[in-house]
C-alpha cells in the first residue's frame, strides 16, 4: 500500500473513515493520497484503485470534467472551492456539494488538497426545488407562453436531477393522442416520433400513463412489455428507462404527461418521485392557465365580434327603414299641403301603403326574434303531416325562386311528427329564403324530407355562396352575417337563422349548418322527433 502522509496519524484516519461523507486527500501532483470508507462505498471501488492515481485514471472523462475545474482552481488559486453537481453512485445519480480545501506549507505553496463530497440533504433539495418552481411560476405570472413555461420547467427539473432528460406531452382535443409540449434536450427525431402518440394500455410509459391516469415506471426499456412496440425507437436513441407522471387538471382530467429519461436502467428514488410529481403539478397549472388565457382571449374576441355585429345590424335596420320612411314623410307632407290632384293623392296613398307593406316583414322578423329571445313564444304541438306542410311552404317560395332564375324543387317522404304548423312553416320558409338569398341566378335549391331512425329530417341545400369554416359555428348567432355587404344587398338582418334555431328547439329538435367552403353551397338540416308522443304546449328553452 502506498505510504500515507507523515502528518496523517492513525487517529485522524480513523475519524475520517467514519465520516458519512466521501473524503479524499490529493498530493502536490494532484494524485489521491487517501480516500475514506464512505467514498469507497459510494463509488464501489477499492482503495488500491485510487491511491497514487489522478481522477482521470479512475473515472471517465465525462464525469471528471464536471468537477476537475474546481479542484484545479483550489490548487492554482490557493482558495477553497465549492460546487454543486450530480454524480453517479451505485444507487444511481445523486446531488452533491463538493468542497476542495487547500493546505498550504510554510512557504505558502499548496501541499495537499482535502476534498469533501456531501450528498445534498432533503431540506436542501426542497429549497432548491422550491426556488426552481418559483422561477417557473414567475415566468407564468409575467405572461410567458405555455411553450416557454414548459421549457423552463423541463430545464429546471434537469438541473435539479442531473443525469436525466425530461419532456412534457399534452393530450390533444380528441383526448386520444399526446402532442409535443416541451423537450429541449431530447433528440429532435424522437420528439417527432413521439408527437401524436396514441394513448393506450401498452403505449410506452407516457401513452400508458395518460391512458391509466397513474404514474408508470419503466426501469429497463429493453425488457419492459409496455415498450414492446417502441423498443427499436428506444434503442435508436439510447434510452435506458422512462418514468412518466400524468399531468392532471384541477378537476382530475388528464392533461398530458411529464416524463424523465435517466441515463441508466433503473427506477427513481423517493426524491426523484417527489420531483416528478411536483413538476407534473406545475405543468398542470401552466397548461390550465394557458387554456384559461386562450378562453378569455376567445371570449373577448367573440364579445368584440358581437358588438360589431350589433353595430352592423343597427346600420342595416337604419338602411332598411330610412328610404321608405323618407318616402312616407314626403308624400304625407304633399297630402297635407292640399296641392295634389286626385291622381296625385292616389299615388301618394299607394306609395305610403306599399312602403308600410314592405316594412312589415322586417318588423315581424324583429318581433319574432325578440319574442323568442325573451321566451314569449309557445309551440302548440299536435300530430301533423310534415310532408304536406313542407310542400306548401316550398310552393309559397316558388315565385321568388322563379323571379331570380333559381331551380327550386323538393323530394319528400311521409314523416308524421308532432309540431306547431305555423312555427314549422316559418322554419322552412326562413331556410328556403336564406338559400335563395345567397344562390345566384341559374343555381339550385333542393328541399328534402327524410325519415331516419326515430327522427324526421328537413334538409335545405343550395349551390350558392357557401360559408367559411370559421363562420360555420356562428351561423345561428343573432346579428352574425357571413358577408355583411351581401346580406345588406338582399335586405338581411342576420336574424333569420337565429329564429330558425329558436323555433326548432321549441320542438325538441336540432338544426345544423354545413358547407364545403365559400362558393360551394350550404346545407341546413333540421332534425325533429317523429310523432307518437303526447300533444301539448311547449315553451321556450
């Protein structure tokens, strides 16, 4: 055995041998003179593998590069150096505080350096974790995007638990697939492969964790059955293990997963599980916060759109009323002047009556919308022949279609239903009128009545202007118009379809709109329960 330093007496050696922390002494040549029992336990090496050798001869370069700069500074600067880092042991990667203390001789030169490696205490880990989480939450509170916050969280976790790489996957709107959230240090190819992973009972660690709603620990990906289908992927990217924790919302819904990929085939210790749980909790806060912020933004945009729609509506109503009211006032003043001959008087009265008649549909539309909105419409339900009602409504609209040069036809089957005839007739009339309004000359509007399962369906399809995907969800909103300039040209108020929705819901039915896009026509489908129930009165929803 290499001779020990002269001043290292047996009592000192016995004392440091019982230190719970690793302890080593380096000579002037930066070679090991002494290592205690704790260091041998931590590394799993024997004393003879240390003494007389430098760190580079004992440990791999990727490990020594983490702490040798601090040791060299202790020799070169003759000052104590302290660093925090994660080092491997037989029990897995652990966090340590390493202190190098130089001992100077009488001439002021470094005679030896004492190295003490202490594992971080639970309290110290908790303090570091709390500080890291606070930093992530501060980024969230100051408006950081979800991507930025999750990336910061992943990096914080990797700093807290060196020797692992972390990632976040979020569950998409279908709740069937996981999408990339944050993984700044995972291979880009793996990120692409994992994006869109379908969750299931054997979908790797993350897909299974999201499916089960519970933590999944895969200690060795070479043999874990959950990775049977993904083993080539793991081997290609040299992944050894994966620990995945579901991310939950406040109401217990799975939002995604937070995963750690350690650099060895092993399971997590208690502190790593705590870190994984804490990170998943913070990720849940970040995801929910971002979704709430997006919902608030959408609500603001919708409120602004609604206000703009109301402004457009008021402008439209003003436009519709101004011209006829102007004509009525003009002819009324001429009548009052007494200067009109009998023919002029007749012309004045005809103009006043025609202007009033022209405004009657507009006023009725406004009143209908108001009555439905305030719950003042009731449906008198009774058995009726729906085909006959639809046929009559279509026939009443045929002159309008012929005037525009539009083909209007119907294909009807017998479908008994319970309904209020005037209200259902208004539904069909409004839908056909809407189709005619947006269909150019030479186009076609078809009305179909079919019986499907336990429901009757009235379908009004046209070859007209169509609707964009963005507008479709708002087709039945009050005041909303796909193209305000087109609506005004046809005297539209943006109320006809909202009235249809209200009347259909009074009958316990539904109505939906479909279109393949602008210029590709639209289809409106009303679904009503078949007859057979009890007749009676039904009020507003």
